C-alpha cells in the first residue's frame, strides 16, 4: 500500500515565484502585446499582473485537479487535461478582466472565442516547451549515467568507503532515520551513523536528487513514477517507492525524473 502522509505534489510558492511574477508582469506591461499598447501604462500594469499571476495560480490548480482525479495519468495526457482546464476556467478571467480594466472594451475587439484560442495556444505551447526542456535534461542525465558506468572504478562515490569491506554494486538511494542513514544498495541495506547532508555530499559524482528532506535517490535507479491521491513517488529498480515532496518536486522535475 502506498504511504498516505506525504506532502502534496503541487510545488509551493517561493520567493523565486514572486520575483518571476514581478518580472513577467513588468515585461508584459512594457512590451504591451495583443493590442494593449493603446492603453495607459497603469492600466496595462494591472491587466498583465492579473494575467501573469492568475495564469500561474490557475495552472497550479489545474495540475492539482488532474493529479487528484487522474492519479495514473502521465505525460501528454496530463498536459492535455491541464490545457482544457485552463481554457475553461482562465478564459473568462482573462476576457472579463480586459473588459473591466479597459473601459468596457475587450482587447482589439476580440471575441470570447478568440480569447479561448489565445489561452489554448499558449497553454499548449508552455506544456510542449516544458516537456522538451525536461527531455533534454533527461538525455543529459542519461549521458552522465552512462559515463559513470564506463568509468565506475574511477568515479565511485566516497560514501562507499564507509560500507563493509568488499562491498560491490551500486547505491540506489539514501534515507535518514534519527541520527543514522540507511544506504540502500543492490546487495542490501547498510546503516551508518552520519548526517544526511554529509551522506548526500559523499555520493558525488553519482547523479541523483533529493526527493524529500529525508530521501535521496540515484538517477540510474529510477524506473518510473507513481501517482495516487495527489501524491508522487519514484519507483526504483529494487521495487521501493521514494516519496517526492512538494518542496523538492521542482528539483526532481529539473533532473528529468518526472
């Protein structure tokens, strides 16, 4: 049975998110796309701030809905579902914001259908770009893993020195419990007394990611992703499930593991 006490998979709002909102709103206000240049700067600033922040929050909510009600969905099915939800629920926000802010006139006399098309095209483009970037990162990690395998004798992580003499194989994941770190390898589990942060540092140069404040997983060990009730786990080669918390989800995505 899957654990049921881990955090939501929707990433949190961080300072980087807020900086991105401010920068995106300013650039959109300054560039004034979609015919908004005809309106005063302050009205453009209000409108594009609503668009940038609202679109981000709506996309986060759409992802939560998809992961909650379609826990087994993957890849482009998730993207398609998120895009549909954005069209249904963000289009009215965009359309009526334009009417209210710009004195009762929608942008360049656009119809509601035109706004739906804008939202659909931009949502699909964002999803495709995200997949492409994740794919490139995944290829890079696969290349690094292959290089690691080719040079294993020269690039073994320093943590192996703490394991029993004669240890042979690869480390799959690390997990912390009290003041001990469990090193899960192909040959079994070894408990050592060490700070978790130090254990992660000693896994260098083996590619991997912290998925949770108590869990680290090697990139080469990940075989799949499992979602249930809005929570995410990585499946690894020995059958274990490693939780992905909302704090570390962006890093796991950047590593190409989701």
